[in-house]
């Protein structure tokens, strides 16, 4: 069971590079494509924290949805913002779910391999001074086995924005991320035909 969290609300985080781009809208569109790619595998259930593009639950509500549904994975999907020259992918996982590291590294590389520069900046935990998870959405979902957040490039970087906003990129990266999930959990495609016997 996987809970996908398209970060933010529909018109949140407008890009300074192109005012027609909103992170919250793009996150939602990408999550729908990733959900479809994941459902191509046997035994997968996928839920969204936003069931329409206009929904915008609180961080606590988003994380708790994964716990309530009994999900194994919580993945919060974002794009990053900084200077115009900043680039690359970042991943964060809960201090309570260290086993998420390997899966998150693979998910980050599926993105960076399809962006200019090919850089995974960091895959780390981020905590408050008392040792709790810094990100509220991770903190409220830490009861699941793999609680993670991914920043899929920078919407403040013109070259990365040109990639992360287009439907073709969504489809290509979603299929690669779904494959990373499948490899990690040992899943098979629903349509996967048996391999022919090796010639003797």
C-alpha cells in the first residue's frame, strides 16, 4: 500500500521563471501519472492525499492518511526552490524509518538521470533540535515503514523547469520510479508474460 502526497495546493509556489507554473498543480499531475505506473504491478494499492486538484489538506492530515490506511509507504512529492542556478534532486526520510534510505536513493536517481546536470544533492534525515522529524508531513506519517519526501528538481531553474513540467517527462520518470518500487519490493508487472524456455 502506497500513499502518494502531491505537495501543496493547486496554486501554491508559482515559479519565478514562468508564472504559468505552480508547484502544487504540477505535483498533483505527476502523482496521477505515478499512481497509474504503480498500478501496472501486481499487488499494489495506491492512494492520494489529494483526490482532486483543488484539495489541500494540512501536513498533519496528509501524513495521518497513510497511517489510517495502513500504508507501507508514504511519499510526498515536491519540486524545489532556491536560486536560478540551483539544480538537482533531494530526498528526506524519517528518522524513524531508516530502511527508507535505499528506496529513496533509487527514486532520486530516477529523477536526476532525467534532468540536466544529473545530480542527487542529498538523501538525508532532517530533524528539529529535539530529534523529531523537521518536516511535518514526514513527522505525521512516521508510523509507516517507509516515510519519505522527494524534491524532484528546481522550478526556479529554467532548464529543470522545462523538464519537470511536461507530460512526456512525467510519464518517463513515473515509469522508472514505479520500476524502482517494483525492484525494491519484488513486484511483477500484471501483464508480464512468462519468459520462453532457454534453447538447449
